[in-house]
């Protein structure tokens, strides 16, 4: 199990956060990730660089072909070079996506 080697709190590289953590602001439903902001990065004990992103569709557990958009930080299973978390994801889930750092 990988863990962050940088001195930042709240990073859980192996778990996902479902979009179900929400509150209503007036008439607008706002999703709350357990960590933020999107695009945050850290290095893991397994030698990978991780980026915090939001799933833009269904992503299989541990998928090795994930793309993370560098502007929106939306992750999709479409032939990229990131590795998905160990849990399967549905659209709207938040998680850490790993990529070779060197």
C-alpha cells in the first residue's frame, strides 16, 4: 500500500471519495471531495507521482490506461498513462491517480 512521502495531511492514495459527500447551497448541490483542490500532486512511497482528480466516467479498479486532463483534472479510461486507484470508480468519484515520476 503506497503512502505520500511529502509532508501534507489528508492524502489517502488507495481510496476513493464518492461524490455523495454533498451539501445544498440555496438551490445548488455542491459536491465535496475529502481532499482538494483538484490537481494537487504528491509523490508516493512506490515511486509514482499522484494527482488528485475527478472521474469523468466509469473507471475500473487499478486501470493502467487512464487519462487525466491537465486543465479540468477530469479522469477518463481512454488510453492514457495514469493508474487508477484500487477501487472501481463511477463518474463524479474523486481519487488519486498515479503516474511514473521519472
